[in-house]
C-alpha cells in the first residue's frame, strides 16, 4: 500500500488539500501521511529559537485535525503525521521517497499573509523538486466525491505522453472521462502534425486501456489561458501536465507551469518526465 503525502502548514489552503486527499485515499486505498516542516532559522538571527514551541503547537493541531479526519477516511486506512526540520520542499520529497508514496498533495498557494504559513512560497518548489506526482489544490476548491473529467493537454514534445499511465489509474478508479486536447501555439500545419502524432498515440493507448475519452484541439498564443478556459467550460475536475520538457514546442515550462498552478481553480496534477519511459 503506497501512502499519499500531504504538506500541511495549517493554512486554509493546506487544510483543503487534506480534505481533497481523503477523497483520493478512499478510492486508492492509501494511508495518508501529513508533514509539517519547521524552517531552519539562521544561527545569526536576532530572534530567539522557537522550534520547541512550534513543534508542540503543531502536534496539538495535528491531533485535533486527525481526530476530525478519522471520521471521513475509510475503515482500515490511517492518517499519521511527521514533524521535520529543514527546507520544506526537500523534506516533503524525502518523506515521499522513504515511505514509497504514490502521490504528494499540497495547497497551490497560501492566503493567510502570515510568514509562518509556508504553502505560498514553497508549493511550486515542491512541484518542481518532487520525485512523485504532485496535485496542487486551491483554498476555494469545492470538494467532490468523484473525478468525473480529466484534461490531458498534448503538445509536440516527446515527454507529453508520460502523464498517461497515472491518469489512466485515476480514470479507472473514478470511472473518469479523459479529455485529450491537442495544443498548438502555431498555425503552421507542419508544426501541428508533431503534436497530432502524439495525440493519436495517446488516444490509441487510452482506447487500449478501455478509458472513456473525448478528443479536441486548441490553437492559441496563450495556451495556459486557453487550457484553463477549456477546462472551466467543460467542467474538468483535474488537469494533468508535465513539469519539464526539453523541446521548444512545449506548452507548459517553468514560469508557465507556475502560472497555471497559481491561476487554476481546478486541481493540477504535475508529473516529472522520466529518462527511460515506455508506454
């Protein structure tokens, strides 16, 4: 049984991420491990070390939080927590590796405005450094019991199809409809054909996996905005993207990934490309 890791800083955003994780854990039959990280203070800091106070407060809040969540998680599954100290994104990934986690869930950005809530400054670092798939969740997300529609943008990069196996797993669990949307930032047919080739291979794979699917395409100079527009109009419940791509024909790279994660009202599943990957 591979657990789900949830990054917690006790902001509204991270609590919503926890609520979202319970839905997935119940379907995936996964335990949940919550992680809170005490940021390392500089030894030259003018302020006193408050680590013990912070950890004791975190323990108290975790005990209350887990007591509430135990009523919602399926019988046989557990919710536990870990207190760490260090760089937040580093500790989250370390725990994911050590526990052989299948998934990391974190808030997309904090809304508190207080320094001690670290989701805002670290969510994107967690996404970009994680060795596991990461789902980012906004604070205002309305939690649903099912993931009915998953959007899979396909571009002209060789890595674009690597998100499909995890998407298929979720789609089968939730009986989701997968929207394969070919994305173009050029009207040149010669360039569009590259993405169309990968889109066709993607739909073939999904057909083989007996997943319900819808095919569509987008042409836009602002593909981040266009993808979000499509997702909102269709009523998508999850957007699946790759975090890094090496070719210049990608749609989401670096700042664009961050922009999508921050702006999307819909949870975003981010997956790193693997060097040796075969469908």
